[in-house]
C-alpha cells in the first residue's frame, strides 16, 4: 500500500486555528508551540502578527475597534489557514474559527502534497503523540476505574482535584 493510499483511507486530522491567549493560534487538543510545528519562519511570523492583531483590535470589553477589524481579521485568518494547509498537505484539515461566535468554522484542506515536508512530519508526530496519550489515558481509566483525576498547573505547582473543593498548594521552600 502506498503512502497516498494510506492517507486517502485515514480521515484527515484536524488542526484548529484561533487565538486564545496561549502564545499560538494552532491547536490539536492543546495549543501547539510554533517551534514544534516545522512551519516556515515566514508563516510563523504571519501567524504571530495575526494573533497580535486580534488582541490589538479588542477593547477592554472584548469588542472590535473598529468594527471592521473583525472582518479583516477573519479574511486574514482564512488566508493564513490556506498557507498552513499548503505547508502540511492533504492529510490535515485546517479548521479556522471566525472571530464571530455566530458563524461556522471553515475547514480548509490542501489538494496537493505538502509544500513543507518538515511541517507535515512535525504535525504527523504531534498527532501521533496526542493519540498515544489518549490511548494511555483510556487504558488508565479502564485499569483504574476508581482512580482519582487531578490537574496540575506547572507554573504554580498547584494540583486541582475535580469534583471536590480540594486544592493542594505546592510545597513551600521551607518544606
């Protein structure tokens, strides 16, 4: 079986593209750092500028100033999504969410092979790792049905326990 046939049989993987105060506009299940994407430097610079334009165009109430900024932002986003799609190739769909919550997300898929094999390989690896994590978590849930879920905030060291009011603070330097 050729690589093209394998790609055609597997549904495309979805890269989501939107600003959300994460230092990147690219998401799989979590934000993706630009340095992990293999995307060209010029495209990364454009994505960073596009994200910054979002923050610069909102007032303190998160309203667009001027109102035309929302349209311009959406148009630029579609253009950039096409560029990302071209670099990663047809095994990926780039889903771009508009700045307007009332509109549907647009899905863009390249029609030709990846223009940037490094980016294609990087996103393949990122998706493979995310899917391996999902399988590992599913296995943990199957094997430990009475286990306890926690969330860890690495910057503060805080551990949160869902479904309880308990929050475990990080140890102090004296401990």
